[in-house]
C-alpha cells in the first residue's frame, strides 16, 4: 500500500461492479478533488466521454486487461487532461478488483498537436509512409492538393506518386543509410502536370512502426537555370573546363575547349587529369596560385593537344561549388598569334638596337678622329685672328670662329650621346669640390649673361659639406647645359642656381640642384617633349634660339647614370625651374682648410636679388661675420637711424648704390665699402670705380674673392698686389690694366 501512496502515476482500484475502492494522492491531484470525494465518485463520470469507459470495460471483460489507451479525462475546476490508461486484474482487501493506472500525457499531447499543425501547414508537400509497404499513413495539405485524387489518403501508396521502380530505388537507398537527400525524379500531379522534383526522406518510428517522412521539392526553375547555364557553358566562345580541386579531374569541357585541345569531349571529361592538358609543372603552379585567393588571372602556359601540337594560352580560374564539390571553372584563351607577334617584335627591336649600337659604337670610336680636325681649324683661326687684318677680314674670321665653335659643340653633343648609347661612357669617382665646380660652371655662362644684361647668382645651403666623391666633369656638363638653356631663353631678369641636401644615409648624400630663370617658360605640352634626343620645345621652322635638342637628353642620361632623376616645373611666360637630384658620397679623407676668421665683424650686404644676397650673406656668416641684409638705400637709412653700425659693406651696383655708399661713408671708411658690378665695364666706370672705395667685384662673385676682399678691408688679411677690378667669369669683359691682387682660384 505504501508503494501505491508514493507512486508517480495515478492509481484507482475499483470493484468488479465498478465501485471505487481506493485512489492514491496522485490520482486525487490529477482529477482535482480530494481522496474522500474521489472515493465516492462514479468512475464512469471521470471520463470526458463516459461511453469510452463502457468500451474499456467491455474490452477488459473479454481480454482481462487494457494497456496504454489514450483517453481524455475530466478535471474538476480546470481543463480536462489527456492520460494514458491501463486496466489490470488484481486482488484488493481480499476481493477481486480492477487497478486503473493513469499517466498524465497532456504536455506530450500538446506537442503532438503542435507538430501536427506544423506538418499540415508546411508549404512543401510532406507524407508519412510505411517503410515496409510504402503506404501513406498521413499527408499534409499541400501533398493532398498535388498528388492525392479526391483528397482521400486512405489506400494511397508512395509508388502511386513516384512510380514503382523509382519508389523501390528510393526506399532501397533509404534503408541503406536511413536518410536520402535530393533524390531527383519526374513527378506528375493529380491534375496531369509533370515537373522535375527531388525527394528527401528520413526514417522515423511512429507507434512502433518504421516509417519514412518524405518531402517533395519542385526544382523546375533550378533545372531550367542549370540547363541555361549548361548551354552557355557549351556554347561559350571561350574554351572552358570544369575541374575538381580534390583530384584535379576534368569533369566537363565545352565545345570550344574540345576544338582547341583537339580532344574528344566525352573521353576528356570521363578520365582526363588537368595535368594532361597543361603539363604537370604548369598544373602545380596554377593550383598553387589558386590556393592563395581562390582566383587566378593571366596565367600563361604552353599547352598540348591530342595531336602532339602545342600552343600558348592564358589561363584564368575561379573556385566554385558544384553539387557540394569544390571545383574550379577554368577559361583558356589562345594567345599563340599574340606571342608570335611579340616574338617578331622583340627580334625586330633587338635588331634595331644592334644597328643603333653599331652606329653609336662607330661614332664613339671615331670621336678622336672627328674632334682633332675641328680643334686644328679653331687653333688656326685663333692664330689668324692675331695677324694684321682689315675690318672686313676680322668680321669674317669672327663669323668662321663662331660657326666652328657651334659645330664643335654639336659634334661633342652627338659623340657624348653616342658614347652613352654604346655604353662607352664611364663616370669617374674622384674628389669633387662642389662650390668650386659651381663657380667654374657659372663663369662659363657669365659672359653671355652679361651681354644680355642678366644677373646670375647661386646659393649652396648653409652648413653643407664642400668635398664629395663623384665626376666633376659630368656634373659641370649637366649644370652647364641647364644654365646655358636658362640664359638662352631668358631675355630679362635673372638666372639662379640653388643646391640643397634632400636625404642622407650614412656618407651618401642626395643633393638637389635647381636652375631657375625668368624666361619664356614652357607649356604643359612642350614639357612632355623635353629630355628626348633631337627634341625642343619650339619645333617650328622659325626657331629663334637654335640648338640641336641633344643637351637635355644628355643631361637626363647622365643623371640616370649617376643614380638620380631630372625634371622641370614651368609656366608659360613666367619662367622655368629645371632640377635634378643625384647621390654623392662624402669624401672623408679630404682635408678642409680652416676658414678665414671674420668673427664679430659687422657686415652689411645690400642686393635687390634675393638669391644673390642670400648666397653672399651665407658665405660671410660661415666665416663668422655678423651679417645684416638690405634691399635698398631706404632700408639702410632706416638701419642707421636705429643705431646700427657696420665694419664693412658689400653693395650691389644697382639703383640706390651711390646713395647707400654716401650714407655709409658717414659711419665707416669708404675703403671699407666693397662694390659689386654686373660687368667689367661697369666695374671700371661710375661710382664703383671710385678710388676711395675697395676694389670692385664682378658678378657672379667667387666666394674666395668675396672673403678675401672683405678680409682685406677689415684688416684680417694682408693686402697683396691684385687687379683693381676682379673679373670672376672665365670669359667676358676685358681685364683691367690696373692690378692690385690676383683672382683666387
């Protein structure tokens, strides 16, 4: 009895005539009444449908037991509940009795009903079939609409829908693994419409019966799309292959690929490895690249046909998923004709280069033979010019000399270009004094600049080293070409050269050279033609400036040989800036002479050209002088009014120079004023030639002459016999016959 009291299921004991004998606590809880009330209740009235009690009693009387019957029972004061009821014979308190076992299955029943509703409302046709016979036990609404005539499931079988053989194959596969997915077949609806579909099946057990839950999917649209893609694949003008990545087997090739490889499509798609088309080495490289990002483009390889022929092709590939298999879709483009054309072009290019090199080699080898006669002609013309000639003869000799020098310049340019093209030009690596190289180059263009009334100035950034390892001759050639062009194309204004470091790694310094002019400038279209052989900005037949168009091309090649680069920025009508950057190595072994000590000396520098003024000021500052800059007499007057005093002054022979000298003469000796003139003629006349002033310097000014002149007027160096007016250009301007000190190198 104690076991019945604690039993988790409800237990009721009734007599053979149906009188209640016992009810345990669980039974009283299930029916919602206490045990005393339950003991007095009519058992028949505990059923939601009392006739079900009568049916169970009849069954029990026939068989002596009732097992696991689902019934709806009443619950007092609450909703009815579902229970699984079993009846068994027993003896209770010495009399025959019937024991009712009542198990609450309400939650299970609710779940079943929910699943039933979901099953019936599913949009895909679904059926529950007996695995042994194929008989349909249950079908949802969609399955009934499509496949079951008259909407009567009873008596319908799965093979009535799929066909006998198809149903047998489907069930056989299902028995093998318990699950089948995407079993393709043709189906027909109850209305006679045929469509392509797939069956998916899962084995389940329902009421102790092995069944299969079958769902049907309409794949008509998918098959139509696959068929369209298949036609595109087969009809594509590009040769295409579908290759499985796992074993690199060719699954399919299209018609163009079959033609290109001259192979049978069925044989290739059935058993051929991808390496059979492209070769093992190329196949391995292709799949290595493919593994990097899932895509390969422009992979070139030489492929073979079944007939033993080979051709060049570009292969592209893209990873795709086909029937749950990782594949690669490969496109092949025949580039045999292109490769043949490229090879012919390469051979023609090599032949042309060999011809050009032979020509350049010939000219480079003949350089001495070509130059020697021209030097002889120039030498004899110089001798002829010293003889007694009439005015007409002197004019003719000048014309011949000018023409000969022009011809020699053209020959030199052509031979330099030929040497570069022939690989005969070698750069030196010797000590290169930067400031001295710049000054000597400036001297070469100074004469032409003076003739045109141009001012030429240069500036090296303060603190820069002076001695490097490089080729001073070729550096001078580059600067001379750019400075010469600047002077040539500038009618008024100035030409300036600036040098500054842009980078340094250990002892290797990258220097930037900028040559700026105020000339005619260049259009954007003209700039694109520069630095090419025999190319000039002005290509018309009425060119005003002459030249062969080789200078900038030679500059570009020389800069390139030095490991640098060259360019230009310009605006038409507002001048140009040509620049180049080259790396030079610092000369660590070169001894640097100590600078002249101008410490604590107060020096005034007046020049209206900013670059020239900055260059002079920087040079004096590097030697210890305290420099004050000014651009006009008004600025100098303002400085003097503020109490400024100077030990020396360097004045440009421009507007206001005479007034400035007069002002300064009141506060320092006039022989402490160093004038600068644009030409030798100006240095020998006007206020710059005054006997009480220091000797005039001719611009562009050499650093050594500038420092020595300032040092003399300050008493820091002894005065030596030197020229009264020092010309700092290599050519130009007749030297003065009055000499006071020599020009420093």
